[in-house]
C-alpha cells in the first residue's frame, strides 16, 4: 500500500501527517474538528495575500524587469496548468495587482505574452464559461461587457483552493 505524506509549516504551526491515505484523511478530519486546520489555512491565505501585496508594490520598479514576470511567478508558483485557472488568475492579477479595470482581450493576451505563456485562443469563450460557473461577474457599471469582469467570492475561493 502506498504511503501518503503531508507536511505544512505555517509560522509556529507545523503539521506533519504520514501513513495510509485513510489514516491521513482521518487525521486531517481530526485537525479540522480541533480548529488547527483552519489556523493553518488562515496563515497560508495571509501569506498569499502578503505576496500579492508585495508584487503590487514592486510593479513598475527596477525589481521587476518586465510586468509579465510577476504574473508568470503567480501562475507557476501556484501551479496553475489549466487555461481557465490561468485566465482567472490573469483577471485577478490585472484587477488586484495592477489596478487595471478595463481589460479587453488584447490586454489579457498581452499579459500572457509578457509572461512568456501561451495566451488562450478564444478569451471570450473562457470568460463566458467562468461567468457561467459563477467565478466571474460583470459589475453593473460594466455595461454587460466581458472586458470589465471581476472575480466573485467563489472565484477567489477557487484560486485559493487551487493554490493549496
């Protein structure tokens, strides 16, 4: 039987669980009941938010040779491999890091190019599917246009879950 191992270090909290898949799942359930798991996830979420804030502060400075490097770091660091996740991350990056609120497809495609990543072929299709799944929405001020989409709370949770 294959052994599963989970090791998480978040500040002064260290969680290491090993054993069979069933044992690891049981131990995680126990940690959830004790509230330890929530503390670990909160610390990881805060660390992620701090990293996004740090990236926002360094945009345009000499610390980043190009605007795409921070986005590439976000995508590769989070392990995003699927295009829908990358598109969701791009919208998050443009809105929350760069402060861009109007992003037609060419702006999103340019972000992918700047990051050295292959841009999605039909961005409107990706945006519509992400909207259908409730991960993106168009604010009332956006006039129904995809270029103004923002992440919903479900979209933020989705990115958080994918990075863990």
